[in-house]
C-alpha cells in the first residue's frame, strides 16, 4: 500500500465533502430553476469526483485492511445513492416544469434532503474511521510489524488497535441505525416511546426485549444502540446483558 498516496486521497475526499456541504444549503434558498439546475450539476460533479477517490481508496486499502474495506464500501454506497438522487433532480430540471413536474420536483427535493441527513453524518464517520485505519497501518509499518519475525505486538499498539475496533463497532451500529431511520422512521419513534413508557411504569433500566415487546418493533436493540450513540439513551451492562435508559429520565 502506498501510504502517502492514500493519505493525499483521503485529504482530497475530506476537502471535497466540505465543499459539497458548503453548497448543499443553497438548495433551500435558490429561487430560479436555472440557478437550481446549475447548483445541482455542481453538486453532482463533486459527488462524482468523491466516488472516484473512494474507488482509489478501496483499491489501495481493501487488500491490507478488512475494516477499511467495509467502511469504504459503505462510503461508496452512500455516494452512489447521492449521485442517483442528484441525477433525478437534474433530469427534472432539464425540461419544462408543468404542475405535475413541479410536484415531482418537490418530492425529489424532499427525498434528497431526507437522505442528506444520513449521508453527511455517515460520510464524516467513514472518513474518520478510514483516517484512523491509515494512521494505524502507517504506524505499524514504521515499527516493522509487518515482519513475520515479529513475536509480540507492543501493548500500546494493541490498545490503539482495540480502540479502532471499538470505533468500527460503533460505526456498524450507526450505519444499521441510520438505515432503519431512513427506511422506517416510525420504528425509531415507537422504540423511543416504548422505552419512555417503561420508565413511566417504574422500570429505570430496560432490556431490549421488553422494549421490543411493548413497541412491536423487531430487533429493537439495533435502534436502541443507535439512540445511545447519538446521545438520546444510555446503556450499561447488567448480568451480561445490555439495558437502556432514556436520558430524559437520567438523575444526572
């Protein structure tokens, strides 16, 4: 792996994402159809360049890091979705807009804005995780840990690797949560309300299966984990099992 090349590509990807995010809010304020069309084309061009860089990162990192491979795949998936939604807008804006077309345009913009809430967060997290992975690989290379003669990984490096694994676990949980938030937002609301209802019935820490039973939502723990990551709920271990509490019922 060419570490310096990967670092430069990652920096370029981060810069492009910042540029994308600085332009995206203009979708809310642009009044003319022509101006909106040009704005969407500009965003589409940036997304295309980001997609190319993600492919470059995948080719370099996938052979040496399974963690990075999974994160970059998710990054590519999100970028592909963004390009698709922007292309949908471009096609609508390229022709005359009668009443039906304006209705379709508004619906497409609403879908784009809704998806963007997930897109920005998952992109930033992916960039962060890949960056840490590259730093770890670079550090191990400097320490000569790729040598087959290396007998024992230093404790400090092991701790750092464990930290990366924890970030990866949280990212996986967040991706699962945002996927459910996007596809079935009502499930997130039901799970949160069920947790609060258990608190009102006097149960301070609630097991996921009890939330699932009251809400009727399958795999409620996936949602509870996501709510914990974004600070809505708290989690602790009790008897080897995770239990959850809504922060609005926290004594602290």
